[in-house]
C-alpha cells in the first residue's frame, strides 16, 4: 500500500469543497423558491481573517481570507473523499 502525502489529501478535499460550493451557487439560481433551495444554499462562515496590508509605501500587499461553505460544499467534500478512497 503506497502512502500519499498529506498535501494531496488536503488538495482533493479543497477541490471537492470548491466544486460543491459552485454547484450550490448554481442550484441556488436554478431551483425554485422553497425548502429545497433554502437547504442547498444555506452557508456558514468558517474562517474570516480581516485583510492586512504589508509592505513599503510604494508597494503594498493586502492579504485576507474569507471561507464560506454551503451544504453542497459538504457533499462535494464527501464525494471527493469517497473518490480518493476508491483511488487508494
């Protein structure tokens, strides 16, 4: 059994979350108003780091992070984890 680096697992789960979140946004535009739309588009803020500016006056970098995941994003993570398990 070969071992994969931890970064590979993190990358696959991140890609699953992003794809799931995109599908959730699309579902929010396509699905008619109702309980199903509310369920699919419900989201939570996981991480919010306020923007910080660093650097000299003539060159500034602004760094911040805002991570929001919806229900479809969780489904995407679960599907990515399942596919990763199949590939192992």
